[in-house]
């Protein structure tokens, strides 16, 4: 059950952060605290803009 990592750009402060696409907990921006990903039980709901997808294997 490999997942992907996304580099997500925060919509509020442009900070870029790596987010697991099956994040089980809400992921907040390390700089401003905005929500970047919400758990949905499967693939997380990404709130910011995905600038890069990193395939895990
Ligand atoms: Zn931010």
C-alpha cells in the first residue's frame, strides 16, 4: 500500500510543504497554520496547490 507524497504550496503564505496523500490527520502549514490536507479515510483532501508529486514505492 504505497502512497505518494505531494509538495503542497500553502494558499495563504506560499510556504511549500511535503504532505502524504493518505494523511490520517489534518496537516497544517508549519508557518501560518492553515490547513493543507484533511483526512478523508482514503486519499487526503489537499487544500493548497500541488506543485510536485513524489512517487513512493
Ligand atoms: Zn501557510
